[in-house]
C-alpha cells in the first residue's frame, strides 16, 4: 500500500505546476488570451477587498474620542501615515480629499491580498478539492501573484492619473503638454515628445504591476519549495526524513517572518508609487 501511495504521489514538478495553475473559466490558448478569466484570483480579490472595507468601516464605527483601543490606534496611525505621505506628494488640497482615501484603500487592499501568501499552501486548495469532490481541482489563493491582477491594479492607477491630468490641466493643456514636453515647444519636436510621453506612461504602468507580481510570485514559489521539504520526509530514510521535516518547520517559520516584511513593504511601495504618479499628474512640465 505504501509503495502504491508513493507511486501515485505527484512529483515535485507536478506538485508545483498544479499549485501554480488557476481555476479558470476555460482552457487558455496561447501566452496571451483575454477570453480567459482566473476565477480564483477575481474571487479572492473581491472578497478580500470587501473585507478591507469592512475592517476600515468597523474602525470608523467603533472610534471613540477617549482612550482608543489597539485596533483603533493602529488604524489611526495608518491613516495618519498615509495622509502625511499624500500631503508631501500631492499639494492640491482638493485632490487630497480623494487621493488620500484612495492611497489608504490601496495599501490595505494590497497588504491583505499579499497576506494570503502566509496561509499554508495546501490548506485552501485541499478544502476546495474536498468541497468540489475533484482531487485535481485548481485553486491559487494569492491574487497578487497573478500578473493579470497586478496589471489590472496598475491600469486602474493609470486611468486615475489620466483623469487628473485632464482635470488639473484641462483637455487642451494636457494635449499640449503631450506634444511639447519634455524637449520643448517646437513643432518638429512634437513627434519625439509625444513618443516619450507614451513610453513614460506605458513604462510606469508595466513596472508598477510587474514589481508587485514578481515579488509575490517569487515568495509563493519559495513557500512551495519549503512545503516540498515537509512532504519529502515520508519517501526518504528516517534520519534524512527527520532532518527534512525539522528544516521544513524552521525554514517555514523564518521565511514567513521575513515575508511579512516583504508583503508590507510591497503594499507600501505600490501605494507610494500611486501617490507619486498622481502627484506628477498635478505638475506641469
């Protein structure tokens, strides 16, 4: 029976590939296929976004003017930090009424999405397989390790930047800036200026999404490798198996502690870049 169990067990490569496959509405054809929807990423993104809004609403609802509790104090410190960053980058007071709450939402949302990586890698996939009755059902639980989600978030930031460019400078002023900056207001430089502006918008959007995706994808892979250490103890000798199991516990704890810093830092970086890009929309060249 043990031999049969080992024979049916997936290899390390199959295990990782299975965990990196999304629950999708249809099979993907080609590297880029916009007809495919990663249902797991979309579902977790929406649910966690609703959870973040609920937590912020709960903090506002239970806020008191007296001695605050730990939860209220933590939220107040977070709000003050974000507001100070917004004041230092976006100097238009009217714009900050929207930008500061937007930045706060971005930070909380990205942090909670990243924090899904701290759950045991097999927990939610195993629950999903049990519920569906399909032992091969796919489920990825870290939305920010999905490039389509991070690029969607960065695209949302780009749209906000374009709206503020038009709102602050006017449609005519922004179009004029597209053709006159950064090399000067000479007609023969218009094509070069316009190309540089488009490249800047594209580069900022792509790097914004890729930075978050790359860090979270790498973190997810490391957790999978650590999980393989724990699962390999049954297929090797006693001494080696014990060493792998102990290494699995230690490596998992150390990486989880270090990853907690990473997920917070990545949420902060995404929020700061959002503020910087919106702040640049307020500045004239």
